[in-house]
């Protein structure tokens, strides 16, 4: 599961035992989610 730092925007492939971004020290990390194609219909 990949994570992205909200401060610097770098992607982190694996979280081991750290809670901070290894690049900038930011504490807020978001899970990368795949894009989901949604079908929208208009009536």
C-alpha cells in the first residue's frame, strides 16, 4: 500500500515503524487509492 505525504507530496511505498515522512518529517500521510471509473447516467 502506497502512502503520500501531504506536506511534500512524495510517495512512500512502505510504512515500517515510522509515523513521519522520511523526506520532510511531515506527520500527515494519506493512503493512495486507485482511480475508480464511475458511470454516470442522466435521465
